[in-house]
C-alpha cells in the first residue's frame, strides 16, 4: 500500500513537473519569437532609414552639382569679360603710347 501511495505521489509530482517544463518551454519559445520579431522590425526600420539618408544625400549632391555648374558658368563669363577688358586696356595703352610718341619728337 505504501508503494501504491508513493507511486501516486510520484505521478502527481511528475505531472506538475511536466506542466512546469511545458510552461517554461512555451515562455522561452515566446521570448525567442518576440526577440526575433523585434530584431526584424529593427532591421526593417534601419533599412528604411538608410534609404532615406541615401535619397537625401543624392538630392544634396544634385543641388551641389547645380551650384557648381552655375559657379562655373559665372566664372567663365567673368573670365571672358576680364579678357575683353584686358584687350581693351591693351588697345587703349597702345593708342596712348602712339599719341605720346607722335607728340614727343
């Protein structure tokens, strides 16, 4: 009779242990799935942020290229005007030299 009672108690405690083991496995599985879900969401958010940063960088580079093109055009225009002014100044200096040479003899 004692053996029967001990077996009954042992089965009862084993069932409790089984329940606790199953509960622990379910909690651990849920934690792993939750962690993986959070990691996936973080990776997705990070990928979206990288895409936005790349788009902003491309837009900034396009704007910079436009400004550099405009600066190049203005510089070329200024160089052309300076060249014309230098040519005109050279011609004026030549004419002044001719005038001075005619008067001096």
